[in-house]
C-alpha cells in the first residue's frame, strides 16, 4: 500500500517542480505536449518523443499548436529564448498550414516565418519560429532565431518559408553618416583621426570616409564597429 501511495505522489508532482537547467529530456517534452493537447481538448495521437533533449530552460516550456494546428506542436522557452517544432500527426478541424513534404522531417531545424512580413520589415521574435527544412534545404538558412531578430528584410517573405541570408540586409559595422575612427599606419607609426562614413560597410568592405581633420575624402577598410583603416595605396 505504501508503494502505491508513493507512486501516486510522484506522478502528481507538478511540472513546475522539475529543474530544466540542464535541458528538457525528450520524454519530458513529449509529456508536456500531450498534457497541453489534453488540456485543449485535442485527441492525442501516438507520436514519438524527441530523440534528443531540448536546450535548458529557466521555467516550464510553453506548448502551443503551430499556426493553430496541433499536427505540429511548438515548444517555446522564454529564458533563454528558443523554439522547437515537434510533429504529432494530430488531425484538427479547419485549415492548417501544409506540412513539409519529401524528406523534411530528416533535415535540420531552421528559422522559418511564423507569419508573412513585408519588404523592409525588421524581424521580431514573433515573426519567426523553428521547423525542419529537409536534407535538401536551400543554402543560407539560419538555425538560431537570434541570428535574424532585429535584421531588416530585402523583400516580402511568406508564411512558413525559411529565412535565407540573401533575403536580409547586411549587418553593417559602419553606417553612412555615422562618426568613425580612421586609423592609419606608416613607418611603424600608428595614428587615428575622427572621420565620417560616406558609405555603409560590413567587416572587410572598402568604403569612403571623410577625414574631419584634413577635410579629405579617403578610402578605408572596415576593421570593426565604427572603425576603419586607411589604405595609402587606394585611390
């Protein structure tokens, strides 16, 4: 009798009492998804738990239907921020977003659009999620939402599509019109002067800058955030 009581007490332990600081085990992910589906009144199909643990989370991960459909559950953590998609195969009413076809389930998890965005939009955490893209996924995908959040789109992007490097504006280390430090070296001596960037530039780009001390326009290589190195052999 004592064993039965102890077993019931262990089964009744709330998820919040668990420590996810070392990661969320695959079987615990499956339990969280099934519990969320049952609470939502959704029939729970027989699906496999993730084979590998999900990243650490400072609280109980949130489970939501992806794009309103429980056919894929989205598991999210607020701190540190991450999101993972798990296929359940559930059949729900209403229109659901089409599931990836072919070998999509075998590929890496990539950043995809959680909603359509316009050209020139600055991506936020609500705009993106993670989903498998297949072993023949396009080049230039991202695997971490943090890599795209805050970046501006070059073109309109559609719901469910992977976010690609070529679709985003470059990360400028120097922005046109901003002050920069212009460094130069000659004869073993290094000097610096205040300047203004006349072009946008990523790391390693050659841009035009205006030397504030001399009033001359020179070409320089972007070496860091708001810093450039004058090249004496450039015209």
